[in-house]
C-alpha cells in the first residue's frame, strides 16, 4: 500500500515508523484543508457568476425536498450576503457528485464566511483552521442578524483553531441572548414546538429489522411512560424472557401497543353491545375509534419464497428474503414475525412492466403506484428523496387537447418538488431510456445517467 510523502515521493505505508507516519498524517491534513478551502473559493465564485435578477428569480431553501426543512422563503446565505439566481445550486452540486441540498449548504457556507464571518474566513484561507469547523459556525449563525454574526466572528477568530464544538455553541448562544432576546422568549412560549415522536429508519444497506424512535415531550409524561416500559420489561423477565434489559424495554413498546389495541377493540365491542346502533359512547369515542396496527409490505421474490412463507413443504434453495419499502431486505422470518402482530391486507400484484395509458393529466392510483414501485426515489442526479413524497412528472410535457395516452408509466417519473421545478424551468432536460435509466442533460454541457444503482457522470472533465 503506497502513499505520497511531503516531497511527492511514493512510500510504503507498512514501512512507516510512528514519527514518519504522524508527519505524513499532518501533511495529509494540510492538503485536505487546502482542497476544502479550494471548494469554498469556487463555491463563492459560482455565486458571483450567478447573481439574482428580475429575470432569473432568487434561490431559496424552500422546496429543498428534505423532511424537516423550513418551507418558507429563506435565501441561501444569511443577512448581508448577495442573492443568488434560482436553480444555481443544481449544476454545481451535480458536478461535485453530491445532493442538491449538500450543494446549497456549501454555497451558503462560502457566502456566509466571506460576507459575515471574515475573521474566521481569513483563518480558513491561511489554513489555520479546518474548513469543516468554520462551516459549522456559518451554519449555526445563518439565521442570526449580521451584527450577531459579527459578534460571533470577533469572539471566535482568535480561538477557533483550538476550541471545540461546545465552545462554538456557547458563543452562538451568547450572541442569541445579546442580539436576539426575542428568540429566547419565543422558545419559552413555544416550547411545545420542539416536541416530537420521530421514527428513524436506517438506509437500505444498513437495515436489519431495527429502527430508532426519538421522543421529546413533557417531562412528567415521558417519566410515566418510561416507568410503564420498565414495568413491562420486568414482567417479561418474570415470565421467562432471558433477553438483556435494554432489549426487553425495546420489546415492551410493541407489547404495550398490542395491549392498547386489544383494549380499544374490547371497548368498541362493549359499546356496540350496549348501543344497538353501534355508536360508541362519548367517553370512549376517541380511543375506541383508533384502528388496530396495520402493516403494508411489498414483497419481491420467487413463488417458492412465498410458498415457504405460508407453510408449504417446498424447501427454498437459499434463505428466503423479502424487501421492506424504504428500508431494504429482510428475512421472511422477520416479516412473518411482523405480520403476526398486525392486521394484514392483500393488495393486487402490480406488473411493473405494464403500460396502461390514460388521457387525463393526473395518473390514476394504480399507475402512480406502479411508477413509485418502479423507480423508488426522485430520479434527478444524486437525489434520494423517496418517490412517495415526489410529484409525478410528465417527461414529455403534457399537452392539453394533445394526443391520447400521454399519461402512461413510460412517460412518468418521480421528481421531488425542487427538481420538478428545475426541470420545468427548462434548464435541465431528460429522457427515460429502454433499460429504465434516465439520461439527464444539464446546463454547461454536462450529462448524467441515473440508474437504480446510482448516478453516473458521462463526461467528466
């Protein structure tokens, strides 16, 4: 295994002693800083080349196609940065092989550092501080006023090379208290805005039947629920469950959900018995109307796998697998476990090669489902937004009073709202190829192919 030393000479990594290795590592860090500084310089110049005008419109964060993003009109950089033309980030991000959002972040960070945090930018330019740390400051101060950003810049310029993330957060918090007390008051008045229950699911490559639940809410409510989970975990141990405590607490969530669903069902049956009209009483109307757990799975596999799932004597040659939409492969044993705790509904099989055509602009549900299952995500280069959250775009624009059958699977593709607007603007063009991939023609003469395995750049310079 070879690396290049400070003089540009190849060296064998396995031959390095500790001192030489650390010296080479320091050189690599300096080179990495220089490379990232170069990206920030080019990003800033890209913004200079694409100023917003009355004709171009302005680039906003809205319609970024990401869950949780603010969906109102915030320009890329913070207060005091120049406005950038609409659809500026897309070709920039594509050339780097990153998502549009990541490209927007790089452009915004470059502008904020040069226009709002000049002291920290000077440290980056001199390679005294890692660009990633400077970008963290830019992102933390983006929504603050220019005066607040200047305060952070003055406080951190002399120590950013040596301080860590905690110190950066403290200085930003001080700036908010000094220049934006209204933000603190707003947080106190609207504390509930931060409450949430979020289910985080791993990428398909990491999926193994495990997901992550994140909860923020009233302290007393969460204390009571946590005590209930711990009690259930203890009861499971008393009943003979030998799994570790943390595993039993995780399993307890499913037990509690099943118990509540059963209680709701019993309450509904009791109400219907007491009321021949079948109307639930006011006291139980809210909880008894909640449906039991439902599971929707799309299974992709051979008929042998499915026969094995329902108890056939046919023995599969390999371990049978199904696929969970948005997550990835799962063993049929895990799917069988899930189905045993849910209400199961069977939906008609959709032939992904079928080509039903309609004359109306909006596709019927079956056609929409077919396109979603076929493509899985936004088909813009390097975009991974789930297809169920996307618009269905007519690849060849729909023409009112045009020929029949314009709305068909071969002429439809999922595009997230931002990239749908980008394509509609005429800056990008694309077509679906016979193998199911998508050929995109970008501004500035570049081309990309989006395949089920990812995006390919056709003409790298």
